[in-house]
């Protein structure tokens, strides 16, 4: 049975969480399902010992963008959806830098919101608490990344990890595959091998992200080398 509501945990810096968010919005549009947007910090989960926690800095890329989202969520949950899409589109489609404060202020005004919302969120220490609470929920469930989806029965799934998110009937068919796993709680992992064609498709999808980022990408404690994508992008210019 398709759920009426889900909690979708995201980090705005994650290109795969963004791609899946496009798909899950399509599912919600077609089924009237409600998406409750929740937070998770890849920066914190991959933090190197001795490095500051993101809540120990005034501004900390994805964490700070989620603090703005936390403030918006208190006002109207629909604003989180609009904010996440705006910053995701800026980074993952346009190769922009929504994690730059100037760009973040511009995006707020483009949404019809006060640019001062950024300062209000950053000056309010309780927005740290909101992001940290959502993040800890995933950690406590044994999660390690995004997208992580929580279902009404308490089960959680990581993924799906997508490029080129499907639309229409295909979006619903994928949703039925994903939710079908809830019937089998002892199935822990299902992964597609990635050959050269799959690697190329992923690289193409990541090009805007690689151009927009100014940080090192880390996955489960290991630095991910994306130099080949960056180099090919420079060659293409």
C-alpha cells in the first residue's frame, strides 16, 4: 500500500538526494502523498576528527542552508519544499553556489522571502537544534547518507540513488518497487553494478555539482576523486 506521508531526509549539497527529490515530488503530485522534508548533514557524518562540528561555525555550507530551512519550516512546511528546490536547482542544475551567503540571499528574495531570513536563522541557535535532531534520527536508525526515507510504520530506507529521475507512470512504478521492500524487512541491500556506461551517466549528471562545489566530497570516510569529471569539464569549455 502506498503511504500517505513520508519523511524525506536530505542534505542540500548532495546531488543524488536532489535527483531523488525531483522524483519523489512527482510521486507526491500523482498520489497526493505529503512529503515532510527533514535534514541530514553529510559534513557532520563524514567529519574528520579534530575538525569543528558544523554547529560550531557561524556559516557552514549545507548545514547553514538547512538552518534557514528549519526556520522556514516553523512558518510553513511548504516553504521548505520551495527553498530546497531553489538551492538544489542552483547548485545541481545551474552549477551555482547557493552555499555562498550572497547567493542564498538572492534565492530567498526570488522566492518572495525576506533576505534577512538568512540572518534570522543564523542568529537563532535553536535552528542548530532542529537540524541536529533530524540528523540524529537517521544516525540512530543506522543511516549514513541521503536520501533516507522514513515511513509511517517506522521503517527507513536509504535511496533510491538516481540520475535522470523518472516521471509519470515510471515514477509510480519505481515508487511501488521501493515501497514493496517494506514487506521484506530483512532485505538490507540491493545494488546495481556500475560498468563504464553507468559511470559515464553518473559523471554527466554530476557535472554541474562539480563545477559549483568548493569542498572535498567524502563518502563514508573516504575522499571521492571527481577530478576526471572536473578535467573533462574544463576540456569541454
